[in-house]
C-alpha cells in the first residue's frame, strides 16, 4: 500500500500551480502554495492526489474554503478559533493579511490522518483578486506515536 503522505505525488500534481510538498522529520507531509484568485472564482490551492483537495473562493463579503476527500473516507473539518485574526476592518482596509486556521481529519485505514491548514489572504481592491497563501501539515495518527 502506497504511503498517503509521500511528498512525491503532491509535488508532481501541484507543480503546475506552484505547490511545494515536503516530508516532515516525523513522517508527516507539509504543503504550501499561493495563488491569485478573482472574486467569485473557485481555485485549487492544495492537492494531495488520492487523498485531499482544498479549494478557495473569495466572495464579495467573505471567503469560502472547500475541502474534499478524494477517497471514500469521512472528512472532519473545523475552524481553529485560536488561529483566526480579526482586525476589525474589511480586507481592503487592513494593512495586515487576514489569517484563518482549520483543523482537519480523514478517517483512513489503517490509521486516520489529521492536520491543520493556515490560510492567509489579502485583497487588492474592491472586487479585485485575492492573494491566498496556504500551508498545511498532515500526520498519520498511529497508536503511541
């Protein structure tokens, strides 16, 4: 059985859009990518073939982040409230990029995979494109590990 967190397939699959993938010392996978996305457009940000895809869609009044399991497994996904910044301004008014964090889990066999996504984004102007920077870390959850 192939290692679902092998950095080779994500590096190849994401090369066309600048995704980087690397193995962590503990055997986990780190992914990073950035992309300019027009308001209302849905774009692939991070991709692990056969496991996970994360798309982003900037909206006029917010942000949509769409995770999708690429195999028949349950996907858990939630906002990490401790990793959210609130500057009290709209994206156009803020000199700082917005930052939001997510926790995720995939109930794969024989061991589930858990991780986090940190997503930073800025908007160039009213109805202009948004610049997204995403960084994800995924780990296989082994007993006693």
